[in-house]
C-alpha cells in the first residue's frame, strides 16, 4: 500500500488497516482462504485507486480536505478550532511539543489533512541559520554508510565510486579491522572516512 500509508496516515488509511486485519483473521475461524484472498485483493485495489485519486488536486481536496488555519498572528481562531474538534488545551500542548510554549511566538498554525499541525513562527522567532549570520560552510555532502555493525556496505561503496580495496586500505592505515568497527561513513563530496569503533 506504499510507505506514505505509514508516514502520512489518513482516516481512510486507518480504516483500511483495520479492515485488512479483520479480513485476514477470518481464515483462523472459518478455514476458508479463497474468500479472504478475494476480499483482501479488492480492498487493496480500492486503496490503490483511492491513493491514485488523491494525487489529483480535486481528489485530494474531496477525500482529504484542505488545511485549516488554527492560529493567525498569535491569536487562536476559535471557530476553526471548534470545527476541527480540538480544544485549546490540546492545541497548546501540540504547540509546546513543537517548541513554541508561547502562543505569541506563533505566526500561523495549520491543521493539515493528514492530522499533523504545521507551525510557522513569527519572523523574529525564526531560528537563526548560517545564512542569517552570513557564514560560509563547506558542503561535505550526504554521509553514506560504508560499514554497519562490522559489515561492509558494498552497494554504498558503489554509490561513492570507491572499491572495497580503498576502504580496506583506509582501515589498514588506521590499524583497524572491519570487525572492530561499529559504524563508519564517508561524506559524499569530500570522500572523508569517519569511524566509530566498538567499545573494548
């Protein structure tokens, strides 16, 4: 049914999962497998069709709805809060877990169709970034795992364009063996090897 079913679970996904569990348990009672397989196939097909329809903007709006604005310029929109069936206490608790204990720090808060609340802070409360400070930082690229729990990740080495011999030479230069390493990764751009050894 796709990774998005778990990451961005909608009410329809939750219903589908419950129904799948109910149908899948039927053979344990009746020992009839064919009806269960047919029912699961139909349910999965309907879920895939639904997922396809939600890719369309109209389908997404029809089935999942649109984001609901809950906070605007630091003030709670009471009508929208009631329509969303959220209490003020619940909203404040969610904002605190997002790192905004003060309502005045929030510019906008929206309830997304997937049930998540997105928070946009006021400009003066936006976390300071390197760009704000006008500091240049060297981009080392994505860290790619090359050894995990004492095992070489050959596929990742291919992504880096490095042979296994290169990795073994790097370890030999540091007087290390593969089995002695818990985790090691290479920065995609700098090709620098970083090693985390096992504890003695």
